[in-house]
C-alpha cells in the first residue's frame, strides 16, 4: 500500500513546479489538469457526454475549454452539470493511476483538493504557498491571464490562509532551492513513518 499525498495550492503558488520536484525524487505524480486534458481531447471520455449537454463546446471532436468558459460565464448553473460529468471520470482516472503506480509515495496534484473534498481520500496534504505579492506577480506574468480572470479564479478557490491551516505540510515556494529542501524533508519524514509501502 502506497502513501497518498495530496498536493494543492492557489493559483500562482508554484504547485506544478513543486509536483515536478516530487517526481524528480522518485514519487509517481497524478496531475488533475493533465487528466482533464486527456478527458477533453479527441477520443476522451468526457467528449460525448459533454457534447450531449453542450453541443457548442465540441470543436474538432474535442472539448474546447474556451467554449466551456463562455458557457459557464453565460449560464453559471452549467458548471454543476459539467462537474457531474467530469468528476466521476476524474475519479476513475485517479483510481487507475493508483492501481498502476509503483512508488512508495503517490502525489496527487489537485488544484481544488479541499474545495472538492478530495483531501478525505489522502493520507496527508501538502499546501504550496507564497506571499500575495509574489503570487500576483507570477500570475500576471502569464500573457493569457487578465486581472478580472485572476480575481474570478481566486474567488472560486479556498483562501490560502485556510488551506495552510488545514494542511499537514506547507511548502513555501519563494525560491527553488528552498522549496526543493522542503520537498526532500517531507519525503524523508513520510518514509521514516514506515508501514505505507
């Protein structure tokens, strides 16, 4: 039995970079965003059911995220319908990963881990965090992000302070070397417990 470690954090906190550090140190990582891309791509399991509900969201036999964003903006209730389709498919993808993964520690990179109750499925949770100033500058460096979009995303996410208060571990991602040292310490601490592999 492997140890299930949830990895989460608000936008711009350095979660993807931190997930890569866990992978570099031998942990198998399940990436929720990558799983959604698989489900939405040509032949993906979400294409047909979402197409039944929202025909305009399907472009070139795949789910268009931009089209879904427009649909959600125009009809906020549509988000619940989308989640009813996507969340069970994500759960299945995650379960398949758990069966096939081989490392002692499995990392589940899930942006909305707390918001969706996914933390209840984990043995422990890591939250990545950084100051609000650094978060703002990182996010606004993305050429695809507008201030309005950033505020909307933050509104849908649990506040950083609340995530940190609930976490088993907090990684401060102010510098690469500092973050990597914290990742190493967490892996060492989990392995020292024993009885998980």
